[in-house]
C-alpha cells in the first residue's frame, strides 16, 4: 500500500508540475509584456488615455489574475511534493504538507518559514540527508530574496497612490523582481520533480 501511495503521489506531482510550468511561463510572459508597456509609457510620457497606457493598465489586471492562479497551483504542487516525502518514509521531516503551504499566509512566519520548508523539500527530495547539515542551493536563495524584495516593493507601492510616477516605477521594480522569482521557482519545481521521480522510489525501496 505505501508503495502504491508513493507511486500515485509521484504521478500526481508530475501532472501538477506540468500545470505549474505552463502557468509560470504564462506569468513570466504576461508580466514581461506589461513591464515593457509600463516602461515605454513612462519613457514616452504617454497620456493615461493613450493606447499604450491602456494596454499597460489592462496588463496589470491580467498579471494579477495569472498571479492568483499561479499561487493556487504552486500551493497544490508544494503540498503534493511534501506529501511524497512522507509517503517515501523519510524521517526527521520538520514541515508537514499542510504547514509547508500554510506558512505563506501567516504574518511574520511568512517571511522565513516557507523558505525553510522549500529548502527541506529540495534537500530531502535530492536525498541530501538532514536539511540542517546541507548548504542551501543558490536557486532557493535567489527565489526567496526576490520574493521578499517584491513584498517590500509591493508594500511601498500601496503607499504611492497619490504619486503616479513613483507608483509606476515601483510597479516596474515589483514586476522585474517577480519575473526573476518566477524563473527561479520554475527551476526549483523542475529540480524537485526530477529528483523525486528518479530517487524517491529507490529510497523507499531500500529504506
């Protein structure tokens, strides 16, 4: 039964990985186009009613929509990936599938706990042994640094409603950070999915 559960979990993760790949690529493309439109609008001094400004404004709505869909898909992916570690019989895991997602939504804890959970997921999926004894992969560091920097930029953006120019600049910075974060998250997702498919079955068989 555990073998079947793990096999099903890895198959489920593969399907979720495909969905996350597509959505992250859509997010990167949508955000990149919108960023370019905002930057061009700023550089040309386009009026708010100009086609370029309207395209940029529409793009911000599209970016938000795709971001929310990505957030749901990535949350489901993280939950499944962590569940696979438990199905493989790994010992000493600090984060449950539920809390690996839940910490994203808890104030203060959301600043560091999701990173720790993702680091555990990466290290244990690659059979690196105890998480605390392993170096942190640079992809995780860049991803989380951009996420935190983006949170700061987003917070500042919320206070710039009365300053349109500053708001536009902050939006460009926020989008640039999120594009980088999404790119590195895509690399992390691919790395974990490949590692679990290649190594978890073998680990479970010899555990």
